[in-house]
């Protein structure tokens, strides 16, 4: 498989050579915990499934290729990937983190690792604040999400990676919202890219999983050691499901975006909507950076409904095509109330500063027919 193929081809073929024994065009599910050895220590590269599994290897080859990285590790959830990366930080070193990251990441850094590592949350769209944080804290790593969740703020990966190199901090980018179809942080200087496979990459809301990609053999070895020692490795069956789901990633992302642009425009004109946040709209504060850094604007939209909790509750109870649920990135449209649902674990003061108020609604626009999506929104509003 040539490395210079287009990504629409890669999603279908990477990690997918036909089985040399049977010719099976689809990968086998190696649903096994262990592997027979010819004599002690003489095996075919596989000893135990917590350490390695052939189905998982195929998925990791595929995902590494999609992010233009050399290595990939997949785990049982996005959070377990994030946990392994935090576990790799030497004692006493600090963390610099974006102030508008996934609620679970904020909770992990504050409430689980808070006693072990000091985390400083900063606005990563502000390069001066980034440099100040790097200079003062000398952190081991900078944790970046762009676009952020749920405010969809965009940070300049290339410029931040240069600053990180200057101050010898690792740059980790959570690329869940864009997927490798629309944004490739390794090409912009990131050291590690993280994904919740649960979202766009699997895309069918039937797997929870995580992946991390890197070019450094040293970082890969360190994280594999932790994965093998701690044990959150992705299961063979879930690896297989993601290998199946990822084949349509390119066409799905394009369909998500096409619908999201129409939804953003529709909501912008609606009398019951106060404000729409979507990087593809010209009035988005980071629209030009989004256009430069990403090759698409994605399927996530946040908007403020006119009114307060009562109005957003009413809207969320009336939607029919959109389902009220946490998560995002599946083929079906989902709506979420960040303040009560996904971001409830973010401290109230921080939520207020960020703008996560009671009238904020987040949409994961699915790939259903756009007319059904728009009439559902219109009806509920
Ligand atoms: C969902 C999500 C995670 C966590 O992944 P899980 O698979 O739910 O553990 C991390 N980052 C982002 C941006 C997410 O949306």
C-alpha cells in the first residue's frame, strides 16, 4: 500500500491486505487471549492479547497511516489513551492544558491526577498566553483541542508547535472533532495525536475506543509499556468494528459537513436563535484560521437558543430526528445540553467564563436527509 495515496483510498485499504492463507478480503477477528508458541519464547510476534493482537495491529496500521504517523496504539476508550499519556509524565512536571477541553479530560486532570500533577488551564487561542504558560511553568506537555468542545474555538497548531519546541514541551493534540480527514496535526508539528474512536472514526455509535499516534519510537515504546502494564488495550472485536467503520470516514465527514453548513445557515436566520457558533460561518472569530488549518469545518455546531433553561429543555424534548444524547460523530444526529450533560463536571465558574450557559445547545449533525434535519429543528424551535 503506497503511502502517498489519497486519504479516501487509505481509509479503505490501510491495514487491509488480503489474508495470505485464505484470501479473505476482510480482516479476521482474532478473538483469542493467547497464542501457541513453538518452543519457550519462540512465537510469531504475538504472545498475549493485552500486549498485542493481530486485529488490533491492523487497526493501528490503518490509523497511523491516516494521521501520517509512524506508530499508533489503540485502547478501550479515549479516556484510557489520555490516562496513559498523563501516566507517562515524570513526577513533579507540570501540564499546560486548553481551558475549553472535553469535560472528561478536565475531570481527569483536575480530580484524578490533580494531586500528582499541577495543570494550568489557558486559552490556547491566545498565543501570548501560550508562550507565557510555557515560559513560566516549563510544562512537560501542552494538551490542545482544536476546535474545542463545545465552544468550537480554533487554535493555531503550527505556531503552538513552534512555541512548544522552543520551550521543550511535548504537544499533544486531541483531533477527535475533525478526524484525520479534515485536520492532520502531525503534519503541523504535533508530537502525539489523540482520538476518541467512539466518535467520527468509528462513526456508528457502537464502539467505545481510543487511539494515539506518534512518530517517535521512544514515545511509542514508553506508551506501549504503560498500555501493556496497565491493561486498557482495545478488544479484538471492537478493533474489527472500527476497521469496518473507518472505511466510510471520508464520505461520512463530507456528508456531515455538507449538512452542518446548511444547519448553521438555517439556525443563523431563525428567530428563536440568539447566536450560532460554527467555524464555517464567516462571523466565527477564527474563521480564517479554520480555513487555513483544516480542509473542512466538520459536523459540530453549538448555538444559543433565545431564553434560558426552560427554552432549551423544551427544544431538547421536542426534537425527533435529533436524539438527545451525549457523544457525537455518529451517522445519526444528536443534540446535547453541555451544562447539564457533557460538561457538568467542569466547575461552574469555568463554565460561566467559557460561555457554557443554560441556553447553549450542542449539535452533532448527522448524515440524514437535510430536509428532515431542518424541519425537525424548525419544529422544535
Ligand atoms: C469523547 C471524547 C473524549 C473521550 O473519549 P471516550 O471514548 O468517550 O473515552 C476525548 N476527547 C474528546 C474531544 C471527545 O469528544
